């Protein structure tokens, strides 16, 4: 029989007796949680994505001409995205769905810096493709 300390909602620690098997599972979970936290902190990149990505805002009540232009620009964007590598396409689409770099990295099981570099290079390539 082992004893673990658990922090409750109010920040107080309570000692709870548990079986040896449960204690081992709890210890492995604690180690994995610490490993993921250290990995995220160590590989954190502090470049704000607002500086990298352009903020596209569409106002409500567009005129028919503006709506046509918006549709043309949207089609051009998706044609340009289709010219990216499959990994960049997936990451850009996830980023367009408002997932953070951390969430994308966690989903793909890779470093945040890798995802950020991939997104940055994809955005740079998209700007080049869309300027043509």
C-alpha cells in the first residue's frame, strides 16, 4: 500500500492510500505529464503568429461585385494551397481552422518549432503564389 498526495480544487494537498499497481500507473502518468511539459517549454517559439499571418476580415453586407471578388480570391487561395506539400497543406488547413501551433504540434506528435517553420514557409510560398 502506497500513499500519494493529490491537490484538490482549493490547492490543499490530501494524502490518499492506493494499491501498488495504481501507484505505478499514477507515477507513470506524472512522468509523462512532466515530459510533455518540458518538451513544450523547451521547444517554445515566441514569434507571434499575428506578425506572420495576415489578418483577413470580411465585412457583412458585401455588394455583388465585392462578393464576386471575395469568391475569386478564395478560389485562388485554395488553388495556391493545393500547390503546397501535403504536410504544409494539412498544417495550413488546421491553422485556418483556428488551431494554435501548439495544438497542431500535439496532434501531429512533433515539435512546435517544426510546425511553426512549416507554417511560416507555407505562408511565404502562398504570398508568392498569390502575388502572381
